[in-house]
C-alpha cells in the first residue's frame, strides 16, 4: 500500500501520487498516460497531472488496481 510519507516529490499536489515502491514497470503510464509520466533519471513514475475527467479518474483507478507493488496512493493533499 502506498504511503503518503514516502511519496515522490515530483508528484503534483492532489489526491493521487506514487511512492518509493514504484518499480518503473510502465503499467500506470500505459493505462493513464495523461496522469502519469516517468522520471528518467530516477527510473520511476509519478503523477504529473491530477485526473480532471471521469475517463482519467477511471484510468487512474485501473492503474491503482493493476500496480503490482501498490505504489499508487489515493490520499494526497
């Protein structure tokens, strides 16, 4: 389960975020490309835009369910 205390600082403020458990597997970026992007230097994904449409929200929820290490959190500020 993702931890707010361990969230990557690259994440934009908001409800969704990724934390240090991310393995850079591409799943979240494939499922929600308008929300997640990659930090090439660090080799992890992060939220660069919070979902703004019902479609994006559904994509993020699917990414959360598909994340094998549960690195996507849903309790950010």
